[in-house]
C-alpha cells in the first residue's frame, strides 16, 4: 500500500483529513486551533498541551459519579447526550453505548485515566488497560494495537454532551503506548 511505502504521502493525506501525525522526533507541534485531536495517544504528549485542567477535573468527577451508579452518572449528562464506544472486532467496526457500566469496567481493567489535553469545551484522556482478555472491559473491547482506551469528552453548560471512546487510531509515524504497558506499570506498583 502506498501509505506504508511513502511516509511523506501518508503525512500529506493525514494532514488533509485533519489528522496530524507525529513529527519525526515523535512529538506533535502545538495545535493552532481549538479542536480535539483525532487518534491521539498519551505516548505523544506535545508541547502546548493543556493537561490536567478544569475539564479533566470535571471528567474525573464524572468517573466518580459513574462509580456511584447509573443515576449519579445520568445527572451529569446533557439531554440527548451521544456517548459511544468504538472498537474493531474481526476486522469490522463495532459501535456500542458508552455507559456508566463501561466506565466502571475501565476502572476495574485499566490504570488512569491520564490527561492528554483540553480545549475550551472538551477534554482528552486515556486509560492504559489490560490486554490479556481478563477483566470486565475485555467483554467490550479487544485491544489490537495499543492498550489505551482514549476518550474525547465534550461539555455544554457544565454537562456532558458527547463522549467518543476508542483505541487510538494507528497513524503512520505516530507513537503509541506499548501493548505490555499495563503489566509493566502494575509491576512497579
């Protein structure tokens, strides 16, 4: 495939789609706009990222609410909130609701969440998860290339209006967390 053969063609194509690949040194240039990055990974922390700010704190409060139960989580959602978990299984795209139960499964199967960056009304964060098929998240997601469950959360009026959760997209030249990261990180605890 041409994209694998020519890194410059791949970079130009991704840029035209709004998907900026990592620079040669593995770092992405600071973003000039206020849009979240598609296909991000915490392995690519870039200069200019605003990580751990007020929207990340709000996301942590949302996760804590999900741990308390479905009703506590629902109170933090805007009307008609769109919450989606995207994954690939047997080469096909799978879409499922991203629920309080999904958050609890991630909490039981992953480390984190870790902040990536945030903008005026959105935040990006990731969990580093088990890839051994054990744990409640394994029923929902099979990690193929990265152990990350990355989320982009949009807020409106203090409530969550949208969540997109997925394994980071594989982008030529982009850095990703190693598949054994969960086991390595747990070994250090």
